[in-house]
C-alpha cells in the first residue's frame, strides 16, 4: 500500500467528493479516481460508496480510516523531524499572521531577516485562518489567541494597544453616541473584545458596517464613514485618522508566536523567532 494512495483516500474521506479531493491535493480528478480504484483493488474492499453528491465511506472504509490517519501522522512527523534538522539558514519559511500585523508590525522583522539571512525566503500567509502546524501548513505563526494544540512551542510576544479613531475632519460624537456611526469587526466567527467595548461606550450609536478586515475598517474610517477601534500600529500610520478620546482606552490584544516543537532546531525558523523577540518583545 503506497502512502500516496493513502493521502488520496484521506482527502476523499475529508472532502466527501473526488473532485474536491483532487482540488485540495492539486491533482486531476481522473488521477484521484484511478488511485482510489487501485487502493480498493489492493485491499480487496470497496472503501467508498459513490453517489451524485459525492462519496461516503463504507463500513470497510470506516474501519481503515483510523489506520490511515495514524500512517499520515507518522509521515508528517517524519517530515517535521527532517525539516527540523535542517541547519542551513536558507530556503522557504512559511509565516502566518493577521493581515494587519503582517503589514504594520512585522516589516522591521522581515527587513532584518533579509539583511542578516539573505538566503531565507519568507512566504507570508496573511489572514485570520488558524493553520495546523502539525501538517506544516505554516512553519511559524503569529496570532492574537494562545495555542491550545499539542506539541506547540509558544511565547507571548507582545501586547498591542488599541484606540478609537475617526476621520481627521470628523466632529466629536455625542457622549452617548447619538447619531454616530460605527465600523466594527465581524464577531460571527472570531472574538473581538473591542467591538462590545465600543458599543458600550457609545450605546446610542448605530453600526453601519461589519468586516473581517482591519485594513478595510481603517480605510473606511479615514473616509469619514464612522468610528472604528483599531490596533495603534494601524491608526498611527494611516493618513486621515484622528484618535478619539472616549474616556478610557479600549482593550488591547496579546500577540502569541508559536511553532511545532519538531521544528525548534530549524535554523531559518530560529532566525525569524529570535529577530521577532529582539524587535517586538516588550
């Protein structure tokens, strides 16, 4: 039984569709079907029941799913261990962080990394998705919530202060927010403590926009569409914004840095982590 066939089996089981599995793996639909038939022939079992809407594991497929997942875990661990033994400060380093942090906080770290280690190529993945470090979806991650996954080396890197902002030429809002407009982050999937804080400070204000992007929030605020709470690294560096005094500062956020323990000896990862601490910690 080949590991490449087991990968395809797992992709189909998770995606519940041969086409979706092909897209996830970056291979053709016919290849998925062919390799899956080869795996079923090798095991002598029908592993999936195909239907118009996708593919569902049969009883035999369910029986081998755990074994396939164990095989995957071992293969991933081998890949991480081999990568972690790479002592050359060169090659691609996959970095994940929120987009605003990548744009307004990390640039000095990346510049220093480029000067000191010109053969390391950062691959920046900006967004709010929480990547699976055990699968090496990213090598090193910066995020505003602690890591609760197993085998992760993590550090509270810094605390980012936040402030309320309006457009530079905007009028001061009424004390209770009567008539004011709010631009807030979308809390349907992630928690943003600044959103309830702003609504409590200005209870009569009306929310006119929600977004999952701090950059969008800041730029619309600068255009006069409403009041926004932003990380200070954005608010202090975007033209057209003025800080708004609402009597107290909004809650800040801790930023955590983490990576899988199997990669702790990877030189290019250690170089990035050390520079992040030197430039940002404290």
